[in-house]
C-alpha cells in the first residue's frame, strides 16, 4: 500500500536544496512512500535529481505576480488548481510555512501538516494546517526540515544528512580523470552588501593557482558576469562560465576540487554535492543556514561582519590538505 505525499517548498534555491535530506529520510522510513513536490518552476530541476521523487509539480508564482490578473496567468493558475484538486494525498507537508505556500496548500486534498505558531516564520500560516508541529526556530535549516518530516511521519532522525545526489558524484569521478583540476568560484551577488573585497578575491585566486587549480567563475546575471571578468582580468588560468541550466551547474560543481563562494544557493548546492566548500557570509548569518555536507565545509563571517582574508585563505588551505589526504 502506498503513502501518497506532497511536499510544498517552492523557493529559493538554497532552501530547496535543504529539503533533500528530509526526502531521503521519508523514503527510508515511510513504507510505500510516493512523494510529489510542488516547487517554483525555476528550481524544478532540483527535486527531479532525487531518486525518491515521483513527480515534480511546477508553480510560477514569481512570474505570475508580475501580471497576476492577465489572461494567461489566470489560465495557468486555474490549471494548477485543477491539477491539485484532482490529486488525493495522504499527507500534504508544507515545509515553507509562509502565506504564499499556504495559498498552494489550500488547493490540495489531504491531511495538511506544517509548523505551529511558535515555529513558523509567518505564524499566521500555522492556522491553515490540520496538524501542527513544534520545531525550534534556532536550528540549522537542514536539521529543522529533517525534524519536521520526522514528526510528521513518526520516526526518529538518524545519521548525517543524505541529499540523494550520488548520481552526480558518479559522473564526476569520470570527469576528473579527463579534466585538469579546477576550483569553482562564486564571487558575485545580486546585492552589493553581500560582496567581498576584490583584492581579497585575488588573493584567493593566487592561492588556488599555487595548488595548480584552474578557476571557473559562476555568475547569475550580465552585471555579475562583468564583475567576474574584471576580477580575473589578465589571468590565463581563469574563465567566467556562461549561464547554464541548474543541472549543468551541478555537474560542474560535482567535478570540482573545491568551491569558494558568497552565501548563495549555489554554494549550498556545492556542499550538498559533497564538495569541499567555503562560504563567505556578510549580509546574512550562518547560524541558521550553515553549509552542511559530507566533505569539509566552512561558513565564515556573519551579518555585518565579513570574514578576513586570512580566515578564508586558512580554510582553503585546510580543505585542500584534507582533500589530498583522502586521495
């Protein structure tokens, strides 16, 4: 007998990645689990990577809100409502606990679970669940989501988080035999308050180059690409990668020796893929969203307090030393 389950977590990139270990836990502990996932279409590739996800149901809320009452958007919204109304789920688990996720949850058929008033980021969301769960807010996001799933389905969380992304590592093992070793860098962000000094980045590049690593820089927009090109101006060992689909970015990250990046969804994805990852926090705190993965990670800095160049260089040296020892 199958247990039909719908996960609701629409965004953002890093937050969607943080759900993956909870999906692994559910699949291991709930007999006959058949898990669907409702997610923003821009991130729909991520749930599809997990072998235990049966169906990904995309929603385009970010696009829709720009023209909410247009004819096209109304048709798409009604189509989603019909899709959800036609499904019977045993459990609908809202792992976002925001009013925008509740709007989707209310379209579903099934017993609705979510965080209680004291646990939800937007407490009003808790009023719309049939069953409410208490999960302490201060805990790292990955742990918090695993505990929410465990309370919903009645099992105990055990072992380190498993993101279910082993297929990427299998591909990367082949890639590393043919590619010159490289590091992935994410030096740009959509917000200026996240940026780290250019001279500090160049010191990072020099350290990585001294270990015979080539540099592949990621950027999410034309402006970020231009900034990245300026950072590597004059270097022959570095390239700014073109915009890619998330699956191609994941393959690139999985094949890397390590990743150094600002606090972003892609930095969290690198850690989830089991790559040594150094995250630079400046506009946010790592207390609730630290990098968590099977390899070395360092979540450096805090809101309003960027990490020093020396601290980042030391973490890179430590990551490379550990990687050499494991070869």
